[in-house]
C-alpha cells in the first residue's frame, strides 16, 4: 500500500477508536484507583501535586477529552490555549502521523526540514496582513519568543535598558519575563532588576482611563528618555483577567511611542488565532504600528516576528531547537485550515462561537445565576467572567467543582479573580448548551452549599 494510504488508514483507525468519546462522563470505578496511583507518581516525580486530577488517556474528540480514570471532560481550557481545534481533529491526527514518519524528531536552525519552511512562510503570510511584518524566527515557548523579541528591541535601541509594560501584564517564566510580569507571587525569592516601568491598562469603569494611561506613558518617557528599548504589551490581557481595550485607547499610546522612536512589541502568545483574526493587532487595526510580535500556544510552537528594520544582526538570536517535526507540520496545517475554512473575520466561526458563548453566560448572569456570574468579557475564543464575589478561594473552588462536574476551565486575574475559557474553534451550539447546563448546576450547587 502507498505510504499516504497507510497514513490515512492509521488515522482512520485512531479516529474510529476515539469516536465513542462524544459526551461528558464520570470516572469509572475500575480505573479510579490506578489513575490515583499515576497522579501520585507525577506528584512525586515533579515534587508538586497536579492542579486537577488530569492525566490524559490519549483519546479525545472535538471538545471532549478522555482521562486515565475513564472520565470524559468538556475541555474549555485546552492546555491553556494550545489545542485550538480541540482534541483528535482529523487534520491534526493525519499531519502528526505523517510528520512522525521522519528521520528526526526535532528540527533546528542549522538543519531545518520543509516543515520549518512551511510554518515560517505561513506565519509571515498571516502576520503581514495590515502590517509590515516580513520575518519569523521559530523557537519553542512563548517566553523564549518574548526573550528574542526583547533582545531584538534592545539591539535596535543600542542596548537601551528600560521596558515599558502594563499593569497586570504576563510575559512568561524566564528571569526577565518574570520581571515584565506584574505579579509578585511569580517571583518570590527573585531579585528585582528594576528595568520595567508600567502604564495602566484600560479600565472600562474609569472614564479617564485613556488620558491617565497616556499621561503615565509621557511621564515615563520624560524620565527615561534615551534608555527605553520598547513598549511591550498584550493587546488583550490574558493572565491579567481577560481584559480588552478599544482601538482608541491604544492609538495615542502608540503614536507617542512612534514619535519618540520607541519600538512597539506586542505579546500575542495567548491571543494568536483567538481574537477573530490571526493577530489581535489585526482585530484592533493596529498593524501599522507593530515592529515586533510574539506568537505561541495555538501555533503548536513559538515564534518572534518582525519587520525588515528590526531584523537582528546574526548572532543575537538562535538556539538548538526550532520545534518538533510534528509540531511544525501540524501547526502549519492548523494555520492553513483556519485561514481557508472561514474561521476568521467579523462573520467567521470564531466570532460566532464568541457571540453564542458570551450570550449563554450573560443569560445565566441575568437569570438563574444572577449575582453569581458577572462581568463577562473577552474577544473571540478568550472569554472570562467573575464568579461570586471574585475572591480567590471561591474562584479556585468553582474551577475544581466544574472539573468534577465535567467541565474544564481555569482562573485568571486578581481582585477580582476570574474564571476563564480558552475555547476550541470547533465548538458547536450543542456544546455551548451543554457547557451552560454544567455551569448553571455547579453555581447553584455551590450557592446552596454556602447557604
Ligand atoms: C501573554 C503571554 N505571554 C507569554 C506567555 C509565556 O508562554 P510560555 O508559557 O509558552 O512560555 C504566556 C503564557 O501563558 C502568555 O499568556
């Protein structure tokens, strides 16, 4: 049988086997103990318990994923934004099998394969819409993509030290990105480098928000003139609470930076593919301002993209790994699928999912869950709300109770602590209705418990 037919038939076998995973189900009594044992081994190997009792079985269909304890969950967090087409998508299964039949597992910058080319070209193609981005440099995590972006900005500004970031920013886990991140809990015991200054992100409850942020930016520029390497920000805040801002908030900030020659660096690690366009700068029509942008998560890999003016001198960015052959091939296939199958744009599938999911939550917040669910906000496949009074303990309790009841989501933000969903782009009305029922029941049960 030709190679391609064998790949197809292998994929069909896998898909047939996973097909029965088509709805939420509880753990099975026979598998529960074995799964607990596996979880304990993970705890012991890494020295920290799992947040959820989640160990995947390797089978899943659409938004449903099967765990080692035999349960099936409705996965609305997707590895914190990785599985943009959900679980067991035929396209991803096929491209993964195909790419795995290769001479090597990993690819690097010195000896790339065609998959490296495919992903780089696809990325530049989608990024260049409405911007002057012309190059993509691959790496393996959002944090590394941000580190590369920062180095590029610093080289361009002759080694300028200060980074302008925003309140409640999240930029990753490396030493420098922990400094850019505005969360003291993520840098306990680390020294401070004092290289980051912050502008407040948009606050929809403050009518003077835009002016105050612009004023803060101007004061920072005045104070650190000649020593600022970039204005680095998330165009929609992720870990910070799923907060959005209108185009009009950003334009004066970006105009001011441009006038001062300060590079504009967008962190789109989480927003990539998720805000109804490939990049949030396209959703907000800000492409003309972008010098450097990072992407990861939905890409199955990570990358730093830049304009020709920001192309760094050889030697500044490199590294052993560019990505696994499977990740590069599948990531490129996902980008083509999202582009060709009407997911993007104001009438695309992503926008429809956003409307239906937000309406479901808004409806609950006005009816049976009034006072329990509030402040629904987000863009595209990134939606969050505040549970109960927004306290940390109740948010965590709600996330765990939802998991027990078959729905996976996660927290974000602080004061208020919020509950976020990173929805897969294959969600249907039926899945959204099912999610609504689980959410409603969980909140009503918790309310009863709390008296
Ligand atoms: C906005 C943003 N930047 C950077 C990162 C870091 O990416 P990674 O975890 O792949 O290093 C994340 C991860 O959640 C993120 O949301």
